[in-house]
C-alpha cells in the first residue's frame, strides 16, 4: 500500500493513477471524498482528511510501504510559513507514529535556502524536519517552476491580449511539466531503493525564458504575435491581492519572483541527463491550448 497526499492535485493524481495501473494498492488522501471518487473508480482506497490532522494522517499512513508527501498551496493562509510548518509537522509526526519507512517528499528548486525565497522557505523547513526522522529513508524531489502555473495566465491572454508576469523576459528558468515530476516519483516509489536522506533536482527539458514560453504558447493558440510583458512587483502584488490571495501569500510570491529574477532561486546542480526531464514547453503548449480553447 502507498499513501499519496495531494491526490486530486497536479502531481498526486498522476502518481496515484500510474501506481494503480501497475497493480499497486494506493490510498489517496484529500479533504473531500467526492473529489477522490474518480481514483476510487480506478481501484484506490479513499482517505478523506486534512493534512494538518496528526491523528487522521497517522491512520492514513498506517500499513503503508511509502508516502508521497507534499504541502499544498493555500492562497488564503494568514501566515504562509506557519501554515506550511503546521502541515509539515503533522506529516512528520504521522510518518513517525505510523512507522513509515520511505517518503518521497515534493520540495522545490531553491529549498536549500532558509530565507528570502517566499513559499520555498516552507519547503526548506520541511526538508530539514524530515531529515531529522530516524530510520526513515527520505527522497526530496526538487522540481523547477511548474509549466502548469501558466494556466493562471489564460485570462490575461484572453482579456488583455498579452502574456505577463514579474519574471524578466530573458531569464532562463528551469520549467517542468508536472507529469515529469510524477513520472520520477512513480519510478522512485516503485523501486523503493532510495536510502538515507537525499535530494533530486528535476530541471525540465531545457531552460526557457518567458519570451520563449510566450512564443511557444502564442504559436500553439494561434496568436503568433503574442507579447510578453514584465509586470512591476507592485502591480503583480495588487493583482494577486485583487484575486483574493492573502497579504502573506502575496508577499511570499513577490519575494519568490524577486528571488528568481536575482538568481537567488536556481538549481544547485549543472544540467545533466540525470536532472533533465522529457516534456518540452512546445509539448506542454498542446495541453495549454486544449485548456485555453476548452
Ligand atoms: N507551482 C510551482 O511552480 C511549484 C514549484 C516547485 C514546487 N512546488 C510545490 O508543489 C506543491 C504543490 O503540488 P501540486 O501542484 O501537485 O499540488 P496542487 O495541484 O496544488 O494540489 C494540492 C492538493 O492538496 C490537497 N489539499 C489541499 N489542502 C489540503 C489539506 N488541508 N488537507 C489535505 N489535502 C489538501 C488538494 O486536494 P483537495 O482540494 O481535494 O483536498 C490537492 O489535491 C507545493 O508544495 C508547492 O510549493 C510548486
């Protein structure tokens, strides 16, 4: 049995589906049983509960060979790092209580840094916390910027006819499709050979700039002249607050964009075969187009 947190999300859903298709037993965790139903229909056992509930997570992790652990985003968090630490602490305690031996932890590029990298700081805290667990093998996956974040720009492209974000247009970014993170997690969860505490960076198919991204998306959606605009941090901040993100979450995201632009968030390894993944931005643009046109 495997326990998969965030099972209705980008990575967890694909991991659960892939393990089920290999004939493995999978316990899928989310807050709402109805949202887990499609995975139950594919053979999973549903566990409805909140990740900050130690007793519930202890039950969810009991009898499992390995856990796929993650701390979900929370746009409404009053204090983002406190929220992340509450969930992180509950997960670590439940892993200990349930005597789980192996954990694949979803972290991020930049999680070697304790300060000034916004939401990634909470993932630093979680790596440190899990590294302290005795007799548990932990693999931290550190992917780059998710291509799926680009879905947030669909409204902007439709309403304003531009693509934009606070990222510099010519900044090389290690951008990755979440299906490639899931594929790596599935390999690690199937083999169960990782030992001790280790980190694996996942850097996407190649570094891309927002100018490259805008070209690929524009071409795919039939707007080959789509322009990229770098938004000032203050404008992005206003927009995020306007979308209902809490001040703490907004401030964390602004800090993260700043950290990308200034080269603070960057991989610790050089690109190699080991940390390069399959899906190109041009390939992702096909999925983007389906959502854009759907
Ligand atoms: N976006 C990026 O560029 C990026 C880059 C590197 C790392 N990351 C990290 O990746 C993680 C997000 O991964 P993802 O994109 O695969 O997830 P996601 O699509 O954001 O999904 C979050 C999942 O968590 C569940 N969830 C939310 N709150 C919960 C709670 N209190 N208790 C139980 N379940 C809860 C949601 O399910 P229900 O709503 O059904 O409960 C959903 O399945 C974050 O830690 C983020 O920092 C993101």
